[in-house]
C-alpha cells in the first residue's frame, strides 16, 4: 500500500505509463528565438489530443519547442499541464490553451473537442499573472487578484455555486471571492485550492478522501454525503497561519506556511506513522520529517518539496521512477533526491496528474 501523505517505506510493482513533461529553455539555447529574446516552452511525451501544441497528435520522445507563431511572437512566462491539456501564459499576460476540450477546459468560444495548436483563451478581461490546470478544469488570476475558472464543474470545482452549470466552457469570475486578493491557485482532479495575499487558504470541489481539508470522510461503504463544496471555503485548521504555497493532486493536497512547515491532507496509506488510525487525513497534518521548506508540488500519487536550501524531497508512488531516487519502490517518508542536486540546488519542481 502506498502513501502520498508521508510515513514508512514499502515496495510495489507498478506498470509503466507514459506521461507528459515540460521544461523551460532559454532562447539562446535554441534556433527558435522570438524577436527581442524571451523564454519558450519545450514539451514532450504523449501527444494525444494535441496537448503538446505542435499542430499534430504525435508523441515526442525529446523536448521540442512550441512554435512562437502560436503566441503572436510573444515570449512565455509560465506553463501549466492538466490531464490532457496545456495552458501557456505569455509575458504580456495573455493565456493560450491546447489539447483536449471535452469539458470546456480550453476556455475557447467554439465547441471543438480538441485543438492541436495553442488558441487564445477567450473572455479574460485584463492582464493575467498566474495560471493553473487541473484534470479537466483550468483557472487564471488577474493582476488585481481576481480568480477566473472554466471547464468541468461536476463536483463544484469551479467555485461558482451549487446552481451553476456542470460544464462552463468560458472563463467565469468566482464572484464569492470579491473583496479578496487571490495570489495563487492549485487545481487537482476534481478540487481546487487558493491562497490570498493575507495567507488564508480556501478549498472547494469534491471532498473525497479529505482532500479539501474540511474534515470530510467517506462512509463505511465508501459513499460520501455532502462532501462537495460548491464555493470556496476557508480551511479552518490553517486559520491563523500565513500560507505561502499550495498544491493539489488527485486525492490529496498540500501547503506551506510562512515558517516553512509543510501540511498535507487527503488520501494516504493505512500503514502510516503519526496520523492516527484512519486511512485519510481529512484535515491538514504537519510533516515533521522535513526541514524549512519553500515549494511544494503534488502529482497523481506522489509529493515533492523543495527546502529553503534547494534540497529536493519526494515520497509516495514511484511509478516510472517519478520520485527520482533511483528506484521504483514506494516511499511513505520524505526522501532526499540526490544525484545532480547534491551540488546544484533545485529552484522549481512540477508534477503531473495521472488517473
């Protein structure tokens, strides 16, 4: 039994599965250079539904730059990978999307099932500074701290209220957050998390396995009562802490406060240490085994943390060696990833949702 929330080691044979990865490259390192210089995205892996943005459905075994013509010759600021779609944020604050659109996750005005090249997301009113992609939903944060969401809303993961449509194909402002300045958002499979400039953490969407941190738990038969939250709700156990960073996986979530402490909540293994006798941590629990931390990322079934000193720690499922520790064993405790990172500190890490 594996754990993404942390505690004790186990081994598991796991079948191989191809997933998409991304990285940043400088324009000087490639023949693809925008006028005036800038950063570009190089993507590779599974090309189904055009999620790589190369204009076709082909998979790529090596990094390949996404053509600048798709972004009107603009450099890129950031990128976000969802289940089978990708979002790109340009340096001028525009958002583009490519890949699967079966739940409106691309945020484009027409009803294409997918697109193989980046298309500008419609309906965003002003400069965007942050983007995030979930399994079938997407979001963008404006320069004024307003949160816009679109895509699948079957579990209330868009935060638009219980009466909103199950699919919202164009960006829609989360009105109930009016008056709050949203700094960051993280999208999981069917849930979402946001943090404000005051350090308050809110979550909404499907609450299975306690991934919202509100204390939701399954019944004895695995059925849930009213575990969905259709509008953003403050995570009470984190009240009074100033949350700085957040992350969302399939059935678990994570955050880091201003003191560098890591908190996790959601599904975990039965054979854990320090979390009591339940299968899930339905409210945030602090991980004691980590030094002062600055960045956190949740994959489908694993978690990564970067400390203030640039050390990378990983734990959880280790399919395809995704923990980077040289094995395919499952780890329930944070384990430092060494290799090239012993001499070179890590500054950023990204994971991918797998279902």
